[in-house]
């Protein structure tokens, strides 16, 4: 199972507000040969670590691709650039962020790619939407499933499920 994180907290000239840019990122994924199998709802979330920057829009998708992990990461970096991302300092505000969270049960630390994502288990904005679509997913290092990781997160990380285009907040519209 391949899981990607999508996030943004700055508007894009080409796409508008962060949520629209996240939607454009979904389109970019399809253009680079990625099939979206499931998509979590979008969440509005406070920046981590806490700061005065704008809140983020975050989501998680389960995908299929013929690309190996490193090749997929290269494709995601290219997609970010096409969407207007300019890399700066760590944890800075951004137009878009595309991360490989997990690539099957692979554990990788080579060539700038670390899998599973090294901080995903500490972040509600990742684990909350991941739990919506794959509550039984197991972290390949800790062995804990997404629901267990979610239950262990500190309560100070603020996330709010955003309604879909029809105004629903439930999970009945998950892809």
C-alpha cells in the first residue's frame, strides 16, 4: 500500500486558495502516472510546530503506481514545482507539499528518501486522514496500526475536517 500526504497553506497564483491547490495536486498525480485508489477528506490543521503562519489544508491518498519509491519521489518533486512550490527553510509556509508517507512495508533511508515518513506518526494532520481511509494500516517500524497511532497523539494538535463540495462532513463520500 502506497500512501501520500498532500498539504498547502499558501495561495497559488495559478490555482487560488490552498484547498484548490490540493485539488490541482490530485490532477497532477494522475498526470505523472499515479492512480488514486482512496482519498481522505481534507482537513484544516494548525501548523506543526505551532507558529503564526496560516493553517494548512491536508489530506492523504492511497495510490498505485509502477514507479519505484525513489522515482515516485522525483516525480512528486517535479509536480510540486509545476504547482508553484519553491523550496526554502524547513517547516516554512508552502504552496503545496507532496510526501510519500509509506511505500508498502519498505523501510528506506538512502539518497535523501526516508520511508516511512520519519515524522508521520507524530502528526495529527497525517494520521487523522490516514485513519479515515486505512485505519488498519500498520507502520512498518513500530507495527502499530493507524488507529493506535491516532489514539496516542497529543491532544494539542488541532485538526478540523472540512466539508466536501456538497457540505457533508461524514465519510460517506470517501473515494
